[in-house]
C-alpha cells in the first residue's frame, strides 16, 4: 500500500459540533489479504453525539485525493446524511449526524465511526 500516515485531530466538543478523532489508515477490520487498491486511502473519524443534538462535521480527503464514497461503522448508534449528494469527485463533504433513538437512551452519548474512501485525483 505504500506510505501510511496517521492524522490525529481529537478535539473538545462544542455545541453543534461532533467530538471526533480522525485518522487515515487501512481498515483494521479487514483481513490482511484484503488490501486497498493502489492510490486509495480510507479516512476514519470516530464521532460521539449526544442524543438530541444534530451536529455537523466535515469529512475531508487528504491533499491530492478525491472522495469516492462515505459510510458508517457497524455499531448503528450514529447515523448521518449529506445535503449535497454530488460529493463524489470533490475533496470534502459536510455530514449531518444524529443518533439512533432505539439504541441510545435519553441523555446518553452515541458512539460511531464515519469512513471516507478516497482515491488519488
């Protein structure tokens, strides 16, 4: 896969913003022989959202890369939506996040991951 670099932007949560940690690395759940194609990267953000808030976060591909698609982790506690669905081929996309009320109790925090697949432009 070549060079793998990790970015860490763990910051405090502000109202209207998701608390997030961001890293760019190959997926940890994938088997060792299931490699990404050449010139592709995965950007993963770990988000925490309190039930009742609807924060937004901006997913950005590394410099020189464009977005192919975005996805959410398996937990099912956090979900999201994009307003502009024509994000493929762009470098960043704004995602509105919310929690699943069936899995997160009132006043609790939902945790999840937001993944972005990007390829070299």
